[in-house]
C-alpha cells in the first residue's frame, strides 16, 4: 500500500526566506509520481510541481523546487523567497496505478500549514 | 483557475437526504476523479472515470455512486446522508487514464449534513 508522511504539521518562515517542507513516501510500485499541491484558506487545491520516479533531474517551477531523493524515499518541497501569499496548507501526494481497470489515484499526506511572517 | 468547474459551491442538507454534486472537467480531459476531504480522514480518493467508464475505485461508500456522461461531465450521488458525510468534495481531471499527467482540481463542493 502507498503511504505519504508529512511530519511537520506547522511551519513558520520569514518573508523572503527559503523554506523546506518535508515529505517521505512508501511504495512498492516501480513507477510512480510525486506531486505537491497548495490549499489556501479559500479551499481550492492548486497544483505546484510534479516529479516522476524515473526523472533524473529534480523538478523546478518558478520559486518551487522538488528535492527528490529516491533512495531515501523523500520528495521535499523547497519554496524560495517566501511571500505572504504562500501562507497555506501544503500537501504532498503520490500517484499510483490501480491494476484492476488501469486507472490511477493520488494518495495524500496530512499536510503542512505554512505561515509566512513579515 | 484550473478549468475544472464544480457545482454547487455549498450544499446544506439533512440526514437521510440525497444530493448530487456536479463536475465539468477541463477541456480535452477524459479522466475525472472524485476526492473527499474531511477533518478526521484527510483527503481520500473515491473513484475515477475515464471516457465514461469506471477505472479505479477507492474508499467509496456503497451509499455513494458516480457516473460520467457522454459529454464527459461527472456527477457524484450521495444518498442516506449521515453527519459524518459532511466534507469538502473535490473533482479533479486529467488528460489520460494513467501515466504521469497532472490531476487538476476544481474548487470543491462543501457539503454540510445537519
């Protein structure tokens, strides 16, 4: 079974500083994908970044980068130059294939609440 | 804006009732997924449809059912509602059945069962 662990329930960071949100995963699938989503207080789920299990390079999207360490089964999100608007809940998720039917699903962690301070 | 639309935004109903949540995927996306977010269980996958057919099933209760129509919109039907069904229900869509594509989420429907 797939499992995502986010051990930081809450984090504080000063504006313009970088912050790392931790995510570890467990799976026996040879092929999988790792995602980070942001959920502001308004409730919507916003896609941030994706890393495939076979990707050689760490993914980057603007101020977001994913520190993927396959041997350690970790996929930490790094946000550089934090902004007040980054205050939100952040979820790490893993895509896995459902053998019967060939579909797929996301398994989510419990999330990390990030607060950016002046 | 992800391009995924969900209606209604909020729904308040009583125990024992039945409701229908509606989702329209992004243009060109064939897969639709339903997720439930509650305080006690977090974000949980319910079901996936691809081009009208059910292709993956998660922790979906027997009182819940879903379908995807020929125009690719999807509906999630929740019946015999209980207090514990109060949650935020998300629809997501992606281009293909599986693979590395991203699931884009709609704004959610917040269901309150009184």
